[in-house]
C-alpha cells in the first residue's frame, strides 16, 4: 500500500477508459435510480441513472445530470421534454442486474420494462410509469433544464408531485431507512454496493460538541 | 407494512421537519465528503457536504450544490470564491462523528480541522488543505458557479487538478473500491451508512442481454 498522486497532467495522460473509470468513482457512492418515462403514444422507457441529486425541500426539488444527446439517455430526455413528467425509482438489491441492463441500447419501440423484467405501476392519473418492484418511488413534474456548457451536459430539475413507499421504511420523523428498503449505491459506471446503517447524529451544535479528540 | 402515497398537497401539509427529512432522503444514498478550504490569511475550514456529484470525465468536472448564503456553508463558499481552489475528501467510516460535527457553526477564526480532530495535509503547492485521514482526496480548481433560481441554490463546478489515494484502492482498470476505502454514504441530514460491494456488470449490450426473466 503506497500513496498515489495523480496531477492534472497525469489525468490527461491516462488512457481514456482508466480516466473515465477513475473520475466516475472519486466522488464517492452514488444513488442507483431507475427513471421511468413514456412518450405521447404511451411507449414506456426505463433507464438507470446514478446522477440524481437532492436540491431542496421547499419546494421539493430533485435534479439529475444527463448528456442532452447521449445515446443511453436519449429516450429518457426526449420523453421528459415531451410529456413533462417522469418517475424516479430506487433500485432494489435483488434487481441490480435487471436495472443495469436498462442501459443497453434498446430501440424506441422496445420497452426496458419488458426487456429487463420490471412491472409498470400507475398512480392517480400520473402519466409516467413507476416501477412496481421499487420500494421507494416518486413522480416529478419537469420545472427547468439548465445547460452546463463546460461539458455539454444538462441539469434536469423536477418538482416532487407523488411519493409512493411503505410505511415500515419511514421513521417517526419521516426519514427513509435505506437499509430496510434494500436500496443500493453505484460506484463508477458498473459497481453496485449494498447499504448498512451505522449511526445517526443529532443536529450539530457547537455548544454540544462531543469530546472528539478522545473518541478514537 | 402498507403502502403510503403522499401527493403534492400532502407534502405541503407535512410539518416542516418531516418534509425536510422525507425530501432529503427519497433520492437515495448520497456521498459523504469533507470540503477543505482556506481564506487569504490561511485560516482553514472544513465542512461536510452530501451534494457532491460527478459531471463528466473529460474535462474532469465535479459539482456540488449549496445555498449561497447558508449559515453552514458560508465559510466554504466564501473561501472557494476568494481563493479559487478547494479539496474534496471522502469521510472514512471511523470518523463519521467527527465529520458530522464540522456542520456546527464555528466562527471564522476557529478551524474545524482542529475542533473536529482532522489533520491538514498539503500537496504540491496546492493552496487548499486536504484531509490527511481521508482515503480518497482530490483538489479542484473552481470553474463556474451556476445559480439555480428555482430555490436560490448554486451549483459549484470545479475541475479536478489533483487526486491523492492509495494504490490498493484502485483496480487495474482504475475503479476505486469504496468498500476497501471504508468510504460512507449519507441518507437525509444525519444518517450514515457503510458500503459493501455486491457485484459489477459489464458494459450493457443489447445483444448480450442475460436471461433476466429466469434469473429470479
């Protein structure tokens, strides 16, 4: 075990695959979510994304990053722009292989729901399909697409309109238990991790600082 | 165990704490990172963020979301704007309590490095402090701050300039092993999760689709 130090020049000189893998995994664990959409003819689409991010709770806003014309994301983005609604569904641990293969390049007339063996689930007249097998699923209304010109990606922002889950995954304070839901994380492009809850800490107040220096 | 369905009106009607907790945890697991900065006088600052996100690998861009004037994030954002450089450091599992308490409101003259018992680490003339105890650390140069006007937050974008880690955390293909690094995830505001690697899958090709329907 020895320290590795890669500077900007070293990053440039890495071969392409190594650079992609390294930069995709240095930010840490990412959430594994399936994005459910449909087009105006009712053709459904399902795609795995690891770039979903919390933006704020009032209003309840959630973002995700995508290439605007990326081959994998194309149907998802087209559908979101066309319909204005989409769903985000946690990948359950017993479905990681199924979820991973939604990233294969299926044609528009093929639906990943059928190809990768997920069931569509509809609620309350919400037009986009949820994933029945997902323990935590929510529906969004598209609010804004912000271009990130530095690398030709986009930040897609939606407002949470529906949340569907089970009551045994919610604490009395309305925290979701991601171990009990068997939600998973992704590192890089293709490595899946299970989650085990370690601990929770109270809101941090300077006056209530524990003696951290002797805790080791 | 029974299904819960919360619609937009129901979200609005939740009490504030429950709404914050729920919306902060529905997106799934978030990476636990410490952001290291300093001001022009060399006063260092360290703050935990769960909003770091991969944006792209060429150029190597990493984002994070912040309130521009939030009390917790204030020193971090001021320093990043002032100096133009910052570090992102994975929280190791044996330091989660220390990392959590960096979110207490310390004054500008107090450094969380000392208060929360982390060691500063400097490399190659890079002005921002790294966290010595962190198994995966990287330094960034500020590239752009994009306002998200929908909820008065900002997306801070940096380009990766230095990566410091150990060679035993890198696979031959340059994937980082987040279980071996003992990196952790966060759910909501204050729950910490450890990570266990389950599996990796090859690049998904439609022609190589496994028989997912009989895999159950």
